[in-house]
C-alpha cells in the first residue's frame, strides 16, 4: 500500500513537471544611437507568445533601470497597450521591423485602462521604467538589438 502511494506521488510529480509551462526567455537589449554606439544595455524578459505578451509586466511592483521587457510580434502592425494591473510607471517604446524607434510614450499612468498606441506599424515593443528614455537620451533616432540568453 505504501509503495503504491509513493509511486502515485512520483507519477503525479512527473506529470506536473511535464505539463508546466516553459520558463520565459530572457536576454540583453542594447539601445544604439545614430552614431552606432551603444547608449545603454539592459536585461530583458522576452514576451514572444500571446500569453506572455498579454501578461507583460502586470503585477510587478518594481523595475530597475537595468531591466525591461521586449515584446515580439509576428509581423509589423498598429500596437496598443494599457496599464491595467501594472503598478509601475513605464516608458513604452514602439519599434518597427527595422528595429528603429517608431515612437515612445513616456511615464505612463499605472493601473490605467487608457490605450497607449504606436504611431505607426511596430513589430517590437520595449517597456522600461518610467523616466528611462529621458535619463539615457533615448529618442526616435535610436534603434535596438537584443540577444536571447541560452536556456
């Protein structure tokens, strides 16, 4: 009886491990000035699936100037975000397929349901702590590049 219980517990544990979602990808992202020089590098979580993009930075209560999130969409399109369940003011950067800034919406309002929209087709979106863009001189002339960490 006891051996059967142990086997059942082990099988349950294996099933739970097998069905648990994959860990979100991480990496680094460089902001590159018009002169080709790196302005700033941050650590990123990468949101590439529908579920990861929908979750974003919701429920986070802190975000340092060395952290952010990169949203990757399948193709360039008009993008819109909101701050529902997001407790941190963010700078939201909309980036085109060419990896150049389309527009930056600075210091968004936490917990707001107002839509924050791209000014044109964007395939990528970067979210960083509010004030980041002004502090490091990130503007529409900047482009991005990133590298995913090996898992």
